[in-house]
């Protein structure tokens, strides 16, 4: 499937909606928790077992993005979005069959393995194309798309809950809900497949005659990029920022209940659910807000904010969080906005350092930091909380040590960000003359 080149007069503002149609769909992954209690009840699963499809999906996201990134660059965004559509929707259909037959391994294989491949390929599918369409505002462009991944759960969560209420929460009801998901997302993601285009030239017609071109600056191949210290500095930066954010996100509801369990106004179950929804909104808003800000103040400066101010927010929760609900909520919202902003800004940071030549492939390799953080963050918070509870502690005391560890990790990320310098010219390659040529370049 050859990359579709935009005809003369094609508006670049049609490309972000194409990317959003994919990211809003695969963002359903953040709403997996809706299916956990029904699966546990219908199939007799433990909490650890019911989390397995989601965990495998995130692992496959990182692995498929890393190994498929070069194929995405070679074959273009339409091919990548088609692969994402087939895998993600097929994952739901296999999970539906697994639920109907009460074969949990099939749910894990379908949603986690097959669907996880769709997550990874779909996540990186529009990145390099958006950067080429918006060389003047790469942070905003990637932020719009990646905002969809953060916001997908805001749509999927109530929608899934309503289906389970209508169809029933037994195995047949779950199977029907999975089936509807698979078919609906296939239709919605096909809009992106049909709409996406690559720019005809290095300077899209409506990006401004005096603005930068997509091929401005140094160009580095994916193979060379992973051999540079800049790549590994960015890997550490992303891993530390994601670990800090997911440490709160993964345990948000029980955490806020524990912090104020001994206060005169404990947090109810419904209020804790509302807190989780607020965090999701902050995650989504940070993806477009902070990434757009990075176009104005620069990528290194915005990561100084994410990592430095994020450490201060964690310190504020550790020291004063249990004495003030507004302070706890505000600090958590800021941390989650940095979590989302870090995801959305990293493609533009990669573009600044390595150019647009194979930025999608480089981004895919970098997302292994997400897979690492997805294990590291929850492990730190949950393992320490369990040990503290065994020691007889309760409330906010369950989390103090893990918060100090998060502060330390953010400090490591801050130092890594300060070490980022321009890539040595020996890694540069001659830039192709046209953006369309970039799509036709052989992989290296």
C-alpha cells in the first residue's frame, strides 16, 4: 500500500482528524478497568488475572512500536493505520469469542497480544506524517493526535459501562460488548485510513512561505539514532516522567481514599471515581496544552517544567497532601498533565534532534521506555504500599516512601534532560529533496 500523496490544495488540517480517529479508538485501553469486575465475577478470576490483558497490551504496544517503526516509515501512514485497524478490531473479536466460550486465554491473546500490536502500530502511525505537515508547530500537531489516546477512555469508559448494564455482566453480555467495540472501532478507524495523506512537498502550502520546512535541520536514520547519547537521554527522560505519572494514575482511587481515611471527611467511592475522571481529563488536556507550549518555549525548557515542577508536586503531596484535599487533588492533576504532556512532546523533541527522515521509527524504539515505566511505576507504588501495610502502617504513610522514590526518579530525568545536546554531525545523512521522497527512502 503506497503512501497517498495529497493533491494540490489539500488542507493539512484534515490530517489531525485522521490521526484522532485512530488515537481516540486505541485510547480505549485506558478504560480496561471497566471490564475487570465483570470478568472476575463471570469467569472466577483474581484481580491480577483480570489485569493481564491490559498489561500484555501495554507490553505489546512498546514492542510493536519498536519493531514496527521502520515498517511504518517505509510503508506510510495509510498502511500503518490499516494494520492498526485490523489488529485492534480483531483483538476485540477474538476477546468476544473468548468471553462467549469462557476461554480466558483467548481474551488475553486477543485483546492483549493481537490488540496490543494494533495499539503500538496505531500509536506511532500518524507521528512522522503530522510533523511533516506541521513543521512550524510540531508540538501542537502531535499533541492533537496523542491527546486522543489520553481521552479515548473518557468516551470508552461510560460507553462500555452502559453496554454492560444493557447486555448484562455475565460472559455472554461481556462477549456482546466486546463484539460491538470491535465492529464500531473498525468503522471509526477506517475514517483515518481514508482521510490520511502525506504532503506533496517539504513545505505544505498552508504552513507559511517563510516558515521551516519538514526537512530543515539535521537528518538522522533510526539505526544511527539509537547509537547516540541523545537517544538514550530521551529514553531516560520519558521513562522517568511516565513512571512518576503512572504511579498515581494506576492507584488513584484507593490512594485518595487512603490519604483521607482518618479525616473528618473521608472520600467516598463515587468521589474517588470522580477523582479518576479528573485525572483523565488532566492527562488529555496536558497532551495538547503543554505540547503546544513547547513550540513557544522549546522542548528542553518544557521538560524542565515536567520534571522539576513534577518533583515539587510530589514533595507537596508527601509533606502536606494528607492535610488538604484541594492541595492533594491540584498536585495530582498537575502531575498527570505533565504525564500526558511528556508523551505528546517527545515526538517533537525527537524531530528537533534527529529530523523527520525516520522520526516515526525512532519514536517507536523510544516507546520501549513506556513499557518499562508501565511495569516500574505500579511496582514501586504497590510493592511499597503492601510492605508498609504489613508493617502496621495505614493512610498516607503507605505512600510516603514511594513518593520520595518518584522525586528521585524525576531528578534523574531532569539531569538527563540537561545533558541533551545537538547530535554530532557524523550521524547526519543528506536530506531528501522532498517530503514525498522521505516516504520512498529505503529503510536502514
